[in-house]
C-alpha cells in the first residue's frame, strides 16, 4: 500500500526522502509528495504518477528544510491526482497517512460545520483539519495530535509535522506498519525497513495503538491512553539487501530468474538433505496432535495454501480448511483448541490475513505464519514463524515469494506426515530427495524462455484466456490466470478442468486460447478428455506438460511447452515458472508497467 518516510535531520532532507520513497515503489502507488519545514514555514511538492514526476518538480523548484515527511499514495478515497496526493495541509499542520479512516464522513461533516474547507476528496485531510481544530482550541501540538487520534476509527499509520517546529514529527500506528529508525543526531520513520536501509539498521516497530514523538535526540513512545511504553530496538535485516534490477529489464524478470537459488535456500532451511529428513521444527503446534489445520491467506498466497492443502491431506492425512482471509474473518468459522492455524503472507502485513489471525487468537488456537518478512506484524503476532527465504520481492505480481511459499509448505507437509506416522523413514528420504532436485529442475524450466517469449507474442493480441488444471494443477491454473490479468490486463480465468462442461465451455471458440497444465500423472488421461472437448469447439490449446505427457497427448495444440520431468511433490513449483514467464513476456509485448501494474499494491494493509 502507501509508503511513508520521515526524517528529522541535520541537512536538506527532500532528496533523501525521494530516494527512500523509491525503495517503497514496489508497494504500488499512483502519486507522491514531500513536505518540509524551512525557516519555520511548511512547503511541499506533489505529483501524480511516478516518482520521477515528483523529482522533476523538486529539481525545478527546490524544497529546503532539514525535517520532512514523504508519501507514495495508492488511491482509496478520491481519484489519483495531485490534489489528492499527500502530504495534506491544514493551516499549521502537514500530514501523510497510510490506511483508511472509517469514520471520516462523520468527522468531515462536523469539520465543515465548524467552517473548515476541504480541498481534496481524501479521508486523510480530515485528520489534518481535526488536528488544526484541536490546536485552535488551545492545545499544544503533541496534545492536539493525541486528542485527534482518540477520535479516529479505522486503520492508519500517520506522520505529522507542525509549522514552526523543526525538531518534531509525531507518528502513530493502528494497523499499517510503521518503524522508527535511529541515526547519529538524526531520526527516521518508514513504512518498512527497506525504506530506512540507506540511513540505519537500528529500528523500533511501533505496535498497534502506539503513537510517538520523534526528535533529533530520540523517540518517546506512548500507548493510545498516553502512557509511556518501551518497544524493542532491533537490528533490521533490510539493510542487507540491495534493491536493484541488475541487468534485467524488470524486477519481475529478475525475481523469476532468482527462483532456483531462493527455492534452494528455503528448502535447505526445512530439510536435511544429507540425512534425508525433514528437520525438527520449533513449531507453534504439534502436527501429531492437531485434528485439523485452518489456512487463510490472500491472492497468490491463498493459491499457495490451496496447493499446500493437497500436500497436507495426501501425505499427512491432516484435514485442511483453506479460506480467502477476507472471507475467513467474517464467516465465524467454528474452531477447536485441537486445531492449528496457519497464515501465509509475503509482506506479513496483509490486513485481512492479520484480522483472521487475531480471530484465531481469540478462539485460543496456536498460530503459525509463513512469511517472507520476519519482522512483520503477522510474524510478531504468531506463536511461531515458518520463514520463506525469498529476499525482498519488488515486483507487485508475486513470483519467487509464491514458489518459496510452496517450498515451505511442501517441507512442512513432509514433516507433518512423519510426525503423524503416515510415512516411514524410507518414504521421508524419498520425498526429501525429490524436493532436493527442485532447484535444478527450476533452472532447466527457465531455459524455456525463448519458446515462451515467442508464444507470448501471439497471446498479446487476444482479449480472453482460459486456464485449466486438475489436482494441484487447478490452483496453478488460478495462479496462471491471476498473473496474466495482473500485469497484462488480459481477461483470464482459471478453472478445475473437470468443471469445463459445467459452464466455461460456453466461452470456447477459435479466438479463445486455453492453457492446460497437465503433468503426466494418474489423472493425465482425464485432462486429455477435457482438451478434446476444447479442440472439438475450435479452441487454441497451449499445453504445459512433461515429455511423457507430450508423447501421450493426441490433441492438436497451438503450442506445447515441455517442462522437465518432476516428481509429484515438486511439480507445482516447477510448473509455476512457465506460467510466470508466459504472463511476463505477454505484458512486455503489450507495453504495460510490469513491476507496478495499475490499481495494484504490493502490501494490502486495508480491507
């Protein structure tokens, strides 16, 4: 979602803030802005679109000041334009905000009645005017900010400056993440550690309900009631990563090609390749003793969980309920203390997933989290974490985070199967050996790029694509369709192949490409039957299979992509790569913004 940066510094901060905001571009945004205080006066520059537009404005009209706040906005209330871009001003107050103020309409009506004039359509401007009204009532800046916070409902991370005070930013967090960074006579604010990486590796994460006074000399943190609290200062791992495309055209391309390495890292964390065993875990629950596992996630992470369900149930005979987190949190699912809960999130900040976690916490469940950011809120609020070792993923459309989530889930399923007594030592060694081959197979799959790139030229001219698969290939069909629509804006749908004749077959004609994911397995012939139904209606089939599948298929195809032979447990990871490449190259030929597709955000921290 939106990105926040703040600096209480000793030298001009506007260029530094813009550079830090660039590190948050991966979160998704549609406008940006910076505000500073210089000689006691507030100044700002805002621009619609990419950060380069804001940079040009600051070059043409420099912004002085050693204290400042910056923001990249992903539109919620109000269209994406310069007027709605942050920071927002109200008399002596400047503010940036991530989240949604749920009672903004009520507050706005009251403020208008009091004579306040709104210049934007945003909910954020309500907060600025609210603080101004508290100042007008006679409160000092800190007290005015605290009083305003008590009137807000919803999710928010805030950074607030006051005209005339060049030694203070007030920060607050209720939902979206916000971190305080420590420097030498300087202090920083950021939505995550990556934003602060150029400045410091010493950070403190604010907790929900916290608000803080940030000055040159340090930070004071308070709870919502105004009581002074202590929060742990820690060393961030964000500084160990360089956010750089290298020689690749896009971050997404780079992250696709990083997968063999990061999959290897994730598997090695959970599997002992030398001894052929799944490592014993410091898990939040005992797989042998739980009756059921509840999994919740959003987007691509949810589809990883769907594949994990097949593995847990098939290998460990552990029943799994899998939900989209936005549905899980509201359907009041009955839970037992004998159940375990597992939440999957790349960022570890996904609002619906976090709310589902808290629901399970209230029900007394032990909670595990599969996350890529170990310092995230979901990680911190879980009883135990199962980290993916993908490194920072900058492209909004997930690639390496997805395959690393699969690697972790496959490893956990093997461990659960061993603990529950459903596989013996020999079968465990076999599964570990099969998973150990995954990075090598992924490397071979990447060599399909020239063929897939050529195919993508044709796909770039169509308006609709259907994806079909059975078993673990069904969630992959959903993921392939999601990737294509996310970055190319081509309408795509994924279906269980057996559902074809229950409706989707009505769409099939000579203009409808149908991507079929079909490894040569125990249900391959069933999928071939569905392919025959597509061919009979003139559909153009793109078959993704292995050598045996290609040899045994009797259906004419537009193209057949032959992936390396892979064992059942590794196949979903390997087959994900050609699906990612197909979406990527199609989007490249269409000229879309691959890394930052329209309307999307990397970390969805509001409902």
